[in-house]
C-alpha cells in the first residue's frame, strides 16, 4: 500500500461500523495505527452504528454517499474499512465511491508484505496473499455468471479466469513445498536443542506491546524496534545465560498478534509459530498501560488456541509499568507458581524478577522431567552456535 519512493503518502479515509461489540473505539484507534504502519495518512474517520452489515455495500446507501462526499472534499486516495469485506461488497464500494477500497484483512496482508525480511517470511506472506487473492478471483468475476457457454459467450474471459486459478494453484503448491522443507529444518534445530537439554522460552503478545524491546533488553540482541504495528516479521532466537543452576536458555521473539488476524496469515505462519508450540514456557507480554489490555490478552490466547499452543505454561509479563504508574513485582497462583511479573522493558525495572521467574520455571520443568524419567530441557550444555542468530520468521504483539 505504501507508495513508491518519491511519491506522496496516500490520503486515507477510515470507516468503522459499531456493531455493539464494546471495543469499538480501541479497534478504530488500532485501524489508524495499521493504516500508518502501511504507509497511509488517515485524513478522516467515518463511523456508523448498525445491527448487521448491508449485503451490497457493508454500509447503507446513505452512509456510502457520505463516504463518497468526504472522499471528494478531502481528496482521498483510498478508503480503508475496519472490517472484512466480501469480494462483492468491495467491488460495489469501489464503483460507488470511485476510489480504491481495502478491508482490514488486505491492510494487514499489505503490512506483512512490506515488513517480511527473511526468505521464509516472504514465502509465508506470499502464500497468504495468494490464498486471499484466490477467493477474490473465484467470486469476483461476475460477468462470467452470464456465460453459460452459448454462441458469442464463450471466450477469453472464462479462459483467463481458469488460467489465473491454475497459475495461483501452482504457485501455492510450490510455496507449500518450500515451507515444508523449512519446517523440517526448524524441527531439526528443536531436536538439537532438546539433545543439548536447553530450556526454550517464547515471547508472545499483542502487537506493539513491547516484546522486541523486552527481548533486546534481556538478550542485547539489537532487534529492530519501532512504535508501529508489526515492526518486524522475523522471529529471532538468542541464548540467555541465567546462572549456574539453570545455565543457558533459548529465548525467541515471535510475531505480534492483533484482533481479527487474517486466518490466511495464521495458517501461513504456522511453521514459524511452531516455535511457540514447542516452547517450554511462554512469556505473554502485555501492555499494562493499554485500556483494552484484557481484550488483547484474550485475542492472543485465542490465536494460541488456534495454533495448538494453549497447553504451554505461560507467565503474564505486565510491561510498561512506568507509564501505568505501577511498581515492579510478582504475583503467584494458587499453586504458588509465578503467574504475573510487573516490568518495564524500557527502563529495566523488574527485569531481575522476570529472570528469577524464568529460572524458577526452568527448575520446575527439570524437576518434573526427572520425576517422569525424562531428560530435563534445562542445563549447561552449550547451545548449537547457529541458535545464537536464528531467524525463523514471524511477529505478533502485546497484551
């Protein structure tokens, strides 16, 4: 969505419909951040309340006319809807508004396409985009509905559609083969860590919660950090030494989550997110200063359930306590296990408590493994050198 170098930023109108879900204001604010992250400049925001979407235009005809007038008055280049639009709704809106229209799914896919740096990240984004495009192709060519094969109605339209479908299908197949090979490489790396008895920790959370800042502070990794959504899509793993009792652990920074994350992306990034599935501990980073942090926590947990990582032990890392006016500390659950740590990744406050929490979790995992007669995934064996700078690929976000 970002313009080519030298071009001016696209002027965007944001559209949000309140269906009474309760987090409407936070969702609109997030859409504005997403738009800016994609390279657009939100000029105006148009809202409405409805009980259900209009089948033809998502919004009613009167609201569509209001959006069109705003586009003309503010010289809008693109209209961004805070919802998933059907192919027919998107097409009808573009005809009526006479400007480009994108929905939330397309916007997030566009950001991922801009940010992917690693080979695997680029492959995963392309796969997600092609799967999204395929649904638009299949349903979008309305002129074909009239082509029943009669004289004068056979021809290039139908042939082109079938060609497009076939080419997309072939490319999707190629991408899946390549991603399967990379998945096997990750599995080999995980087995190596298992042989080295290395405890693995994954940072997860809502996007822009401060995961990468926390990762950098803990590991001195120098991962790119910015105040924008999906600042990086590449999962990076580093070794972190936590003393003689535990030795080194491997800690991974993963893709940030967001509400209504497109299912194509979750599916495409599944290979990378398996780093999370196979972790021994999840540090669920939460923006403790966000007014919608509880909703964000649930969004992250929903994605974790979707990828099969909801069984992994989890500690909530309540980040940004300096902004929220909170003090460093820990909370324990009814089993006396640390369930929440209050920290500031920016100032470093409470990070000693977080390290202690990881050590405690690693020692508990080792004791449990020994009781079960297994090799404990903790300990002093050196980590494979390749894990010192392992980039898998993906990024999701805060609480």
